[in-house]
C-alpha cells in the first residue's frame, strides 16, 4: 500500500502545548482558586492556562518560527492533563469551552498555521456519561457493553467500585504482583477493566460497534470544526488494525490533508504502511540524540526514573549514532521518515536539558540535529527558554511569565535553528547522507536539487577537525551559516573547499552549518 502523507507536514515546525500550563487569559473566567502559577506543579493541581491564552501567544510562537501546534487533550475532564475524558464533544470550560477553540483555530489558520489535537480513545475518565450510567444502574444500563465488565456485574450480582478503598487498591497491587495481566486485576476487584489498572481510566470496549462509531464521530466532528489532524494516545492498546484503518478512512474523508500521528515508543513500521497512521512520535530518535550529545552530562539519576529511557538510552559515539540513524531510516518508507514526529521533550518525559544535567550546550546540539535531520521537529513548550523539569509532574511546569527569567541566548539559538530550517528547502524535503562519524563528531549533508547543507555536531570536549570528500559540493560556492549560540568554525579552522574536498574545524560542544550559496 502506498504512503500518502499531507504535503504541509514536511514544512512544519510543531510546538507542543500543555494547555493548563502555557498561558492564561483574563477572558476565560475561573470558577475558583487555582494552584499558584509559579509553584511546583502537582499531579492534581490546576494552574489555569486556557486556549485564549494560546491565542494571545501566537505572535511569540510566530517569531519563534512555529507553523503548527500540537495540543495535549482539551476535552472536558477532571484532570489537569485531560487524558481522563468526560465528554469528547465538549471543550473543557476551564480552557474556555468550544468558543475558545473556535477562536484559536481561526487565529491559527489566519497565520497560515495548523493545529493538531490529542485523541484519547483507548480509555475514558470516570465522569464519562456512559460509564457513570453503568456505575449508577449496573447490569440494567444500556451502556454496559461499552466497557469490559466482570461477569458478576453483568449478571447484576454486584455493582462497580469506581471509588476503591485502600484495601481494594492493595488487592489490585497484590494481583498484579502475582502476574495478573494489566487490566484484569481491576476488572476482578472493581468490576471493570481499567487501563494499567488505574481506577480513573475505564477501558473502552472497542469491539462494541456503538463505541467504534462514537469514536469515529468524535474524530470527524472536530475535523469539521477545523482542526488539521490527530495525535493518538496509546494506540497500541487498541489492538485492532481494522479499527485504525477505518479511523484513517473516516478522517481522510473529512479532511484529505489531515495528519495522523501515533504515540508508539518503539520502531513500528507496520503502523505507518499507508493504512493507519502517517507518522509516529519518534522517541527512538530522541533516545539516540540523548545518548550522543550529552556525553558526561547525562544525568543517570533522572534517566532512571523513566521506564523507557532507562532501558534504551545509552552513551553513543558518532559512529554508533550514525548507525542508529541508518537503522531508523531503513525501518520505514522514505516518505514516512520525512514526516516522523521528531521531539526532544514531552509531557511524558523529563525535559531534555534536565536529562542533560542542566547543560545548555547539549540542548543546543540536540536542537541543531532535530532541525536539520529528516523528519518534522516539535518543540515542547518552554524548552526554548530553558525550562527545566524532572519526572512527571515536574516536566509540566507553568511557562514562566517574566521574560527576564528566560534564557535569552537559548531562545535566540532556537529562533536561528528554526529559521535555518525554514530558509533551506533541503532541510525539509531533501535527501540525507552521513559524511563523517568519528569520535564524537557527526557530520551529515542534506541535498535538494542544487542546494546542499552540511551540518556538523561536535559532542566532544575537544575541538574536532574534519577533512572529507563531499561530491555534492564540487564546484560550488560555500558559505557558513551563523546565528546567536552557534559558535561556528574557530579562527584557523575556517571551511575550505578544494574540488569536493571539504576541510574545517568545529569548536568543542558546538556545531557548524555550511550551505551552498
């Protein structure tokens, strides 16, 4: 099956927003006291960010070079992250409701930008009306087939225990410890299957035709409202390829240019073969970049808190990094690689700079790679101003209100890196080839028609010298790209091109970008 991804995605620079934590507008009234904006975030506290606050910050995002937004869930929910959906057809009033989304979509599109929403279709919140109906009426509820219920509940012998006692939670933990499969412990103790046995997350029964139709109609509804795509939460938990094939068909029927990206943490080409998703969240690339650029700065204590990173992130030299890039490229169709969702931080991971022990050079090197490698970059809100954050919920701090607290030099670097990508079509649509992978210095070239861009990243604490044949440059004039935060070639190590032979030096923990004039 052929791969058919939206053309606009290749040119996009995404910005991920956690709506409760990015910006708050006085135009969205708050119903009561909130957690102080600048206080450390808690698992259950609300800061009061909203969608009109995002509207107010679109100028800032435009100056950064952002062309697309990815918003974590915005539908009505009793959790600050809103992955516990209560109503899929209603934007949370705390975020400004449907009217605020209407204004945001219109403002985004007026700037030539796109917006992608987060779809949580594997599970709901306990406030989801059909689940509440089952809680109240048990076996008599016409919604009983929408969930995975214990036989005793279905026979009317018991009711659901949606608000478990400490003893019931201890029993779930005991069963899990004995090897009971995920979800079945909660089904046995509470009467319903919960995702990861978390009582707040009833798992939907996707085999029920009415559930499938409800979810498809959710996707269609918000596309008709004007969104430009869906990011899908834990899609592997819905182990039904036919469901996702129909999902894609329904989405593309409404909007043929909709972008569909799945949260899958591993290499999984079967999900992006043309019949389900356009792209995956490219965590394997994140892990490789983290292992390469951080060097001695990698904070292994913070790394150990994350179940995926602790298993997969390992220190890499340039050769190992180049090998991993090659593996990731060979795993997918080239048209999939071109639209993979390339991120450095997210709401599910410690922030990149915190994993790097606070080292700003590691984040600059990672960002240079992110903006120049094949794929679609996504900036996690606040990374560009130096926001730190450990494991959840610390990685979900509120965006600092006072620009005086921002790392202005880092922000300037991000702006320059994004501007480079925007100005150079080869970085968005060109072929990619490694040219040097020695020690801790990695060099790759991107080419499109007669344009070529050479990008060098030196993760070493020592200066690196590069001498390599780059046939793509033969007979061409070459210029060095410079911007705030990119040191460029040192004195005596300026780039020289003799035929196809390119020589230059790279400062310690820095990068060089050379491009055809």
